[in-house]
C-alpha cells in the first residue's frame, strides 16, 4: 500500500525557531537563571490552563490563538496534520462538534532561551456525530516559541492514543507525500532500528536515557530504560514487525540537547505489507561519551487499515 502519511510537518515545526541561538535553562543555575526559568514555566502552565478552559467552553478560535499565528501546527492523535492558523481552527471546530470535555495534565517543561519543550497527558470525553460517547486518552509533547512581548505560543503539538485505536474512529486527512530525510540523528536511529528488527529490546532501551520517558502509540507512557525495554519486548512478542524510521529534521536547542522528529513505518516480518505508519517527536540528549540518547519520545500512528479507509 502506498504510504499516505506526512508532508513536511517537522520542517514547519523547526522553521518556527530558525537560528535563535537559544541557551538551555532547567534550574540548578544561578539565582537569576532559576527565577527566570520558574517564570517561564509558570507562563507555560498558564497557557495550558487557558487552552483547557477555552477548549471545554468550545471556544475554538480562542484555543487556536494559543498557537503561533504564522507557523503553528499540530499532529493530532487521529493522524490529522493541521499546519497554520486556518487549518488548526478547522480541526478544533471539527473536534468540538462532539462537545468534548478535556482533562489536560502538564508533567514537565524544559526551557532553552526562546524555545521550550513540554510534555504531559490528556483525556477527552466526546460524542462524535452519529457515534456513542467515548473517552480517549494519551500523551502529548509540545514545542513552544517565545513571542516578541515575552509571552509563549505553541509552535507544534503532537498527541497520541495510549489505548487501541477507538472503534469506529476514522483516521484524519493526510498529505500525499512523505518529507525528505534531513535530520542529524541518523546514527542512533539506525542502531535503534537494527536492534528492534533483530528483536533485542534490551539493546534498543540502551539508546534511551535512564531518566526519560517514552509514549509509544497505542500504549501507556513508560519511564526510563526498564520501562522502554518492557514495552518494546511486549510489542515484539505480540506483533512482530520490521520498522523503518525516517529522520526528517533536527533542531539544536543548546549544547548537548536537540529536538528531533520524523516518521516511521512498520511492516510485517519477512517483507510483508505495512501494518502501521506514524510520526515521532523526541527530545534527545548527548551523553558524556558523545553519543545521543532519546530522552522524551512521543510516537503517533494508526493501523494500515485505518489509512486505507481514507
């Protein structure tokens, strides 16, 4: 089946930042740096509260305003890619047709000068047209850009499901062509892929940090290497497949930190058909030995049969 998954969504994401020369700040520095970082985190938490409040009031236009006006975008859990204000607004209006109630949790933020990255969890109770009420939940990871007035806006947000694909749910509309591979994390990704396809979950987990997390599509969020190893071992046993990962874009955030993203495809073993496609966004950290490790990871995807229903 021809892949109908992505356009240059990471390209849009990373162009928001340009070459900002951002510096990393995560507390533990001088008093002024700590105060500044705390203020930024408070502002990001306030933005999340504003988003949740107006989402639950079904104010689509006000929620859309939390995104960067020119370069904001989202890849929602159903695979819909919305880039730019009009597309974001349209996707929010479509979602709000089900009178959703959102519960949004923010778990952590990292601030890199004029760039910030955050992640958390969500759940939504909704009644889509001609469907019964359902509750969906998952993880989110977001990229933020500081505005000229020192406020923050969402640059890009990715969400997924932490449970099997909702019964009856259709995949969102997809761009026709995947983007080119232009990322710089190809070495760690190539090793990750090699050992995944060889069925080595313990080795794959070694490419993740000890204190990070991973939220793989249609599975619970797991913490650290032990959590990643257990999650991947289960997937390899229940649904053996070969994965290919395409590293689309890498944004250097600060020394030893970068934001990376792209798309993947899972194929049945021994050259079989595609069984799943999706995207990923990861915060990566450089270890003392110079190698890069995956620190925060969120993957988004849907089954091939959902894609064929487009």
